[in-house]
């Protein structure tokens, strides 16, 4: 590691002494925001059962319970980062946690699917203000030489949350009602707020300028339209649907208008010239692709382990531990590999490993030894750890420290859009391939049942269960069709990851860029 220049530290001594405690508080805040998405996945079946066990939610209700959070979260991330830079990151972080906690308590007591969707949107609002602020605060309590290590630990926290979400959800559902998966957030929020008031210092951009209201509005509208179109395309398993195409194109058009407006504005929300830095743009693209793969894989892996292999939600969560364990082990250490081989080599190798492990899903069958899946998960997590940490460091160090909130918000926005694309695109590929594989086997069913039975493997197995012994051939057909669809989907994901390999190999720097000075 290069020796830092001899200059006075920019971090006050009192803050420097408690920097690792502050990182722990930031990790706690990050944990509940990321954990919330993964914890809900295991509760889907329970929420779909009729009252009093669940809410009797339909497939569409369940999708919107997940997507309402993502839609609000992704739409407001950029704006939240800007407000944090201007109003103070600690204030924004505390407000976001409070809103998230209130939304969690209300979601736990939902009396209908509509209420659950509404309160999930409230949780997304709070989360949008939490996630970018955690990384922005981190950049303002660690000196530059320690930032890669701190960001590595921060990135490892994302992996931890993704892993313990399904496990926590499974344990709670074994002992309590479905609302407990939301109510568990409340005490964590209270503890995090108390520790934050005590430990975390305030920071903001010293020269924020006027708030760019037209730019803020354009960014929200554009992101919401784009993510909504992606989600809708995944629901319909058809991205050529006129309504889907219109929404996505409208979102892209608004975002193009945002870019044009920002380039001409004398007080822009974000300096578009940042994207002229090829390393910055390539690093953001690599993060988006990692989350594309991560969210897409966890989406179809849950169906493979539960619907095909017959594992419980808790067992499924435990099976995903290697994915998170690898990130926890390697994310904090990735900086050491970068010091030796450079950012470009490490990120290229990481994405190649992710692409290879996506392709490896094609060897999985209904009777494949489960340890093979565990090896795939571990190696995939290893690859992701060697992308997330170096890419995050490049992004955060490419901009002045004073713009940390904007940089964090940009990287998190691309993560969320990448994750939404992963679920929507790979989910729609999975759905279309499954339907085409199973529809010939549904001809014996009544005409009004066929369409519903072909929507997903869960729908087919539900119909087969009602048929009793006569439904056994349908179960076999469902498993075979799903495995074929999963293999096609995994290869599509691997192809996207290989595109990322080319981008990273061409545009990321061999070494971390020098820190730009604030104007």
C-alpha cells in the first residue's frame, strides 16, 4: 500500500478515535434495510395463505408487496443522497431510520394486502434515506488510507444481511405470525437511533449551492417510470408489451432530459462530467451487474431449493449461507488483492468467476448432491466480494469527499436498478421458458385453470396437489420444466456478466485513482 502524503488529518481526533464504533452503527442501519428484502422472500407463502394464518394475498399482491419497496427505494435514492449532502447526513439518516421503523410497525399490523403494499412503500421511503447516508458518513469519518478497508467491511455487511434475512425469517415464521418479519425491525431501529445520536458526527457539503428542484423532480419521475416498467415487464413476462415499452421508454426519455438539464444548469444536482471519468462509469456499471446477478440468482435459487428440492424456508436460508460467508470473508480483504494486482485485474477476475458460477447452474438437476450448489454459492460470493469492494472504493474516491452523499446515492441507485433488472429480466426469462415447457402437459386440465397453472412452478404444484394421485405426472412435468427454464435463465445471466467483464477490462484503472480536490 502506498504511503499517504504527510499532511494534517482531515478527520477530527475525537471522531477518528471512535471511527470503528461509528462503522458498527452504520452497519446496523444498513443491515435492517438490506435484510428486509431478503427476509420477506421466505414469508411469501405464509402471507398468501387465507386469514387468520396470512392475508390471502394473490400472486399480484405479493409481487407488489416486494416491488412497492423497491420502486420507492430506487426512485428516491438519488434525491436522498443530495439532501443528505445539503441538510446533514446524520439528520437524514436519523429521519430515514425513524420512517423505516414506523413503516415496519404498520406493515406488521396490516389487515389487508393493500395495506401491506402501502406500508412497504413507507418502508422504502425510509430506506432510501438510510442507505446512501451510511456510505457517505463512512467517507467522512475515515482517512483515505483506511477507506478501502472500511468499505470492504461495509460491503461484507450487505452479504451478511442477504444471508441472515431468510434464516431470520424462517425462525420467526416457525414461532410467530407473519407480521413478526416486519416487527423485528422496530427494536433494531430504536437501538440504531440511540447509538447514532451518541456516536455519529454531523457532516454536509460545505458549498451545496441551491437545491436543484427541477433536477430532483426529473430524477424521481425518470427512475420511478423506469423501475416500474422493469417490474411490470417481469410480472407479464413480456417486455414487448406496449404498456411496458411505453413506461420504460418514457422513463429513459425523462432521464435523458435530466442529463441534458443538469449539463446546462448553473447549480446541478450532479455534475454530469463525473461520468466522463471512464473508471467512475465502469465501476458503477460493474456494481449494477453484480446486483443484477445477485438478485436474479437468489430469485430462482429459492424456487429450486424449495419447490424442486423440497427444503423449508429456514433450510433454504441456511443453504444460502456460503454466498454470504464468502462475501464476509473476502470483501474486507479484497483491498489487499487490489494492492497487489490492481483494480482492473481483480474486478475482471471477480466478474469472470460470477459468470462461470451462473453458467454452473446448468449442471443442477433434481437429484444433484446439494454440496455442489453450496460450492457454486461460495465461489459466486467470492467473485462478488472482489467486485463490490474495489468498485465502491473507485466510485467513492473518484469524487471529492464533500460530494460523498451524491457518489453513494449514484452507486446505490445503480445497484437497485441493477437488482430490479435482475429480478425482472431473469424472472421474465424464467417465467416464459417455464410456461413454454409445461403448457403441453396442462392440456388435461380445464381451460379456465390452464393459464393460472402455467404461471409458475408454485402454481402448477398447487393445482397438482388438488388433483391428488392424478396430479403426480404434473409434479414431474413441473420439476423438469423448471429445471430447463432455470438453465436457460442462468445462461442469460452469465451472458450479461460477460458483457460486464469486457467493460471492466477496458475501462477500470489498473490502480486506484488519485483523490480529486474539492473546489
